[in-house]
């Protein structure tokens, strides 16, 4: 009898233990509380131990795709570095024989220039040719002497391109014009406290009969001396045009 009683007592005791908490909650009438706010994240963990080396992958050949469409042609590149000089080429064929030149005649070349100086004591008149009355190279042989000026005026006899220049000394101020007939080619003016020298030059295309001379304006103080050699007028043919 005793063992059966103990087993029954033990069973009831276990049943009371399971039932009592339920009854206590129902007696007190308590309501479960609101869940609390989750806590903040903890710090990152430390790195783990390095793992073992993995097994090698499967070996294989890369697969080559099809050739793509050609792209748009790009702009030209920069010029390259200059290359070395090549070998000389073969000699060319001889050219055609030129025309026979005109025979040289000393008489045809003797009067295509002049170079005179002014050696007179009279004052140069305004708006009139300055008289360059003396040849600078009188000792030349007759066949080499240049053109003769008439009252300081050169008259063209050979059509062509000519060069002319003049040099004039003056006191305080000077203003000169180079004339082609009645046409003024250019005017040069200068001034100083004392003596001065003005010079000018020009290239002109002349026809036969054209006249060239230098004339002063009202504003000039040209030095007047019969022994002066500081005034000169020169001209010569560069090349004929006919």
C-alpha cells in the first residue's frame, strides 16, 4: 500500500506545481507588460582567423567572341618626326636651249644714269626745279658719261624703271618735292636749330619723255654757296620695260 500511496502523492504534487502559476495569474488579474526598446548595436566583432586556402578552380580556355563592327575613323594624327634625307635621285634631262641674247653694245649702255651737284650762288626759286648744274664724275670717258640735266631736270629717253635720290643741306628748315612732270611724287620736310641735311629716294616707272626734278617750297633755307658740294641729285635705270 505504501508504494502506491507515494506514487499517487507524487503525481498530485506535480499536477499542483503546473497548475499553481496559472491560478496565481488569474487571481491577481495582471496584464503582460509592453516590450522594451531594442538596445543599440554592439561594436563590430574582431576579424576571425584567416581561413584555409581554397581548392583550385577548374582550368579552362577563354572563349573568344566574334569580331565587332569597325568603328568610326578617327581624326588625322600629328605629323611625325622629320625623316632622314634620302639619297639623291638620278640626274634630270637637259632643258631646252634658251633663246639667243641680244648683242652687247657699249654705246647702248652709256647714258642710262646721271649724278650732279649744285654749285651756284643764287637762291633756289620756289616751285621751280633746283638747278644741279655740275657733273660729279666729269673725268669719265665720253662713252661712260651719263645723261645731261637741263636746268636740273632729267628727261627720260629709255622706257623703264628708274631709281632717283637727292641730298640737300639747309639751315633751320627745308621742305622739298620730287616731281614727275606736274605730278608731285612725294614731299619731305625737316627742321632743326642749326644746319641739317634732308634726303629722299624713290623708284619710278617712266615713259619716254617723262621729266623728273626736285623743287623747293616756300618753307626752306637751302644753303647757297658756289663752292658747296652738299646738294646732289642722282638717278639711273634699273631695267628697261620695252
